[in-house]
């Protein structure tokens, strides 16, 4: 098993359910077309609880979380790379423990070396996280031991904590990194609001964005009767950009049902750009099931590629097709920060000088309309510009004139020089 993959008892139960399980008591997101499984907990594996297995010190049960004994261990495969490795334990400190012991401490050791400890004075859902020194990762397999310093007796058995999941991760996959990037995305969004130079105060703009995003109409927005999860105000701005740029190529990541590609085809037709084309990519072909593919404008203008938007062969083919042509790029596939950042790096060079790379749904981790999600497109833009993308692109806040946009800070105009 890959040590950077998820391990142990993945649970989709909320913290309140976990605590309720102790006897003492206690708008849906737009589906991105190129969405992949989460890289952090994508492959949960529940191992047998027999001696000599990967887990020891866990009490059996029917739920996907487990009570532990005061000392419990997990055996991991040795990481292929030991650079900046983070040990994470998703756990609940149960009422049964704290009510009997008072403040308590959880200690973690990796191959016999203490790597971290944390004090708890109340029942709580928490992520125990610490960096593992390279010297603790030399032996294989990697034995991780957790110890609750003051165990308690509950219903005749010694108990420690409740474990949801555990893993050895790269720093970029850790909760700490994800939280820091999400906080940076929120700060970047606030900066976008200030740069808009609108008469509306920040609070009012934020309120409008939230209300606008939560309107039920998004479930029924259609273009030529094809469902299109696009903000009509943004579609208006995109056609304005198309009029100004007169593109020969439009590159779109995230085809979904084909509504947006059909919109681009309609725009090109209206502008008389008969030789222009729309290059669109998605991991699925649902556009065939919803009428877009049979439309005459689709057949005339749209070229579909099946696969990931970051597939090297697809990217190379797109780059060859747009070379030397006026090109607009619209990114709207998998919205995780890592994926969007990769897209920015791959597709940025395809944009012609003076044209745009429009990064959609930056509001998701900017406003945020979904506080539980992220980091996402907003965080990716911040990273991309900071690592040198600002030499090629600048954020064009004039494109946010309608305020209620799904591209806050995401209208990237390629510099002419």
C-alpha cells in the first residue's frame, strides 16, 4: 500500500454523530466535469483486527469509526519519499474519557521516536497532526504508536479515543497546508473586492454573492435547452471578450453536458468567425446524452477530447492547434487547488497576448459560498501569480462590473509584452 494514500476507517459521519455515539451524549456544489476522487482519503481500507495485523489496540465494532485502547498502533508502509512527512490522526476525544480522567494527553511515536503530543481538556473532534523527522522513517514498516497517558475504564474496558482515520501524508496533502491555503484564498478574495473599486461596501458585495449563488434557478439554467451551470452575467462578459478578441480558438476545460461549448459555438457564429473552433475536454461524454452534440453549431465548431484536462497528450494536441492563433482559455473542470494550479501552468502559454484565461468558480473558496470546501481556484490563482504567473498575466477587475460573478479575481488578461 502507498503510504501517502489514506489509511484506516474512513468515516463520513459528522463530529456530532460521533459524539452522539458515546453513551454520555453530547446549494449543492456545482459538479465539476473533470472531478477526480479526493487524493487524501480516496482509498480507505479497513484491516482485520487480529494480532499481527496493521492495527492493534482497536476495539471491533460495526461503525466505520472505532474506540481504541489506551495504547494503539498502526503499521504503515515506508514512504517512497520522506521529505516533509506529516502524521495525521482524525479522532474524537470521547466524553467517557474526559469525564473520568479530566485533562489528558495523547502522545505519538514513530518507530519508537516521539514525534508529537497534544493536551485535551474536553471532548472534541480534532485532527492530531505533527511532522515526522526523517530519522523516524528509516525502518520499514513504519510503526506508529499512540498512547493516552491517563486511560479510563468504561463498561469494564480500558478506553482511549475514537479513531476515524489516520495517514502519513506529504505536507501539501496535510490538513495544515489545506487550511493555510484556504485562509490565503479568503484573503485574496477580500483583496479582489477592494480592487473592484465599487461603491458597494465589502459586506454588501459578499451578501449579494451568497444570495445570488444560492438561488434555486441554477438547477434549471439552460442554453438551447442544454443545462448550463453558468452565471448569465458571466456569459455576457465572455461574449464581450470574444467580440474584442475575435478569437480563432477557444479552449475549454470541463465540458459537462456541453452547454457552455455550445454557447461558445453560438458566439463564434454570431461574430462571423466561421473558421474558429472550440476545443473542449472532459473525462465523460454526457454532452451526447443531453442534445448538445447533435446541434448543428456543435458539429460545425466544437472539437471534443475525452480525458483529463491535464493529460499530457491532450495538452500537447491543444497547444499545437492554438499555436500562433488568437486564443481564449476558460478553466472550469476539477476545482481542487492542485488541479487548477496545474491547469494554469499548462494552459497559460496557450493564451495569446491581450487575450484572457478565465478561471471559473473562484468564489467557491473565495467568498466562500461553501465554507467547508477548498482550497480551490482562488487559492490556485494566488499561488500561480506568486510563482511567476504575474509576469504573463494580470487580473482584470473591470470584467467584474456586474459584481455577482463566478470569476472574482479570475479574469486573467495576458500582458501584451
